[in-house]
């Protein structure tokens, strides 16, 4: 295991081919069901399917991290230079015999590689989206720059995925990889809204007051901060630093080392000086996330109340309240039930769903003086 190169590109062509094969199913379905539809409608359906699969990929990424499978294959993009754990069986068996609980075991290797296969398939779908948008750009009222931006982002996300493995679960890299996956969800959701607004039958964006639009943007920014803090908790395995609620370690203000806890550039489990990270630092990571959660839950409730006044956005308001409740319950379950896998994955899924809902709300609304033509997703064509 020690002599295995971190990067072994020998299986990359076969992994990419597998990604193409996996993507053919969704692509064929979109074509058969929408072959007579306008280009914008076909692209909207393909974008929504890609969004759904990307959401699944984010959940499976959380599952991979939470089962400690991130180093199930210690190289990238394959597994010991093979396209699957089948071809790496001897190397995996030797590593598992040396360390029976990991980080390399056969089950963890499969989890890690399935995650890579799914990521490759999503990348292929996004490449198709960008390619079709470019070819059809003269027939679309939606700017083709958005699919191209999404393609560039998924390439960057792939690079972070590689670094996650080769830098041995470096907390800052893993957290950025999580955030990058959620940014990808936001980009795809914004594109889907843009294609919907391009439909002549669509009533257009919902008019919101300037103050409500500002509130929506501020709460969204606060949500991103909380997601980053949550990712930092997860990637540092700080969930169990506080195993009770609402207090932590029997105190409303436990002993915390904020400076060490939020020192970003350091290896997993180590302080800046290379020593074992102090427990007070893990406590700080956990408790700051918990305190910020109170503000986020209150902000989501307040925003839902404001959106309820707009009949067209009452569904969005309900979704925000439901997801806020899910996040509260799954977060509590992680603390008091000793970090169960289902609750931990669900907590990530709830955060991803909130990003999708709020991106849709921002993309599908405008200030009262704006019209559909003012949408950043639309470009005017000369008549």
C-alpha cells in the first residue's frame, strides 16, 4: 500500500467509458420522452434529471465519508491502478490483512469506486448539457454561458475529489469538496429555472419587494455559512465532542479552543504544530456550528413567514419550514444518538435540499420593476 502511486491514470479511459454507459440511460429517456419538444424544454428536463442525480451523488458522497470509505482506494482515479476493486483484489486483501478495520477494505473500496462512477456519469451529463446548449445557442433565449460555467465547475469539483484522496482526507479539502457539490446543485437548479422561464407558457418570475429579495439573499448567505461550519464539523469528526443537548459537556459554555479549532490548513486529527488536535478545539468546532444553527433556524422561520404573504411562494415557504424541521431533528439525532449513519446522511441531504429550494426561490423571483427579459439566464436576440 505504501508504494502505490497516488495518481495512476492507467484506468481513466475505462472509467470514463463506464461513466458514458451510465449516462446513456437518462439521456435516452430524455430523448424518447421529449424528442418533439423545443430545445429549451429538452434541456430543462435533462437539467432536472442531472440535478436529481447530483443530489444523489452528494448523499452518496456523505455516505462515503461517514463510513470512512474515502480512502477505500488509496489512489486516483482507479483502485490500485484498476478500474474496479475486482482487479485490485490482491492489493486490497493485503492491505486489509495488515489493517483489518481499514482504511482499505473490500467494502470500502467498492463504496469509494461507486462514488467515482456516479460522479463520472454526472460529469458526462453536464458535458452533454453544455454541448447541446452551445449547438442550440442561436435557438435558445437562455444564455449558454451557464451550462459552460457548470461544466467548468464540475471539472474543478473532480479535481477536489482527487485531492480528497491524495491529500489523505485533508479537512479543508474535504470541506471544499462538499461545498463544491452544493454549488453544483445551485448552478443546475438556476439553469432549470432559466429554461422554465424561457417557455412562452410560463407566467414569468414572481415579483417580490426589494426588502423580501434582500431578506432571501441574506438568509441564503447565512445558510452557506452554516453549511460550511457543518462540513467542518463532519470532516474533523467533531460531532461527538458534545453528546448532550442543549448543553455541551454539562455546560452552556464549555471549554473551547477557537483558534486551534478553526485553523484551516492542517492535517486530519492534527493541530497546526503537528500534534494531536486538542479536545477543546473539537468542542469549539461543534459548538460554534450548534450556536449558528439557532440563528439559521430562526432566520428560515422568519423568511418562510415573509414568503407566505406571496401566494405563488407558499410552497417554497412550506418547504423551508419542513426542511428546517428535518435539520433540527437530524442534528439532534446526531448528538444524542451517537451519530447514527441515517441521521448523518439525512442532515447532509437536508442542507442540499435547502440550497436547491433557496436557489429556486432566488432564480424564480424578481424585483417588481423587472421582467423576464431582465433575467441573467436569458439573452435577447435580434429580430
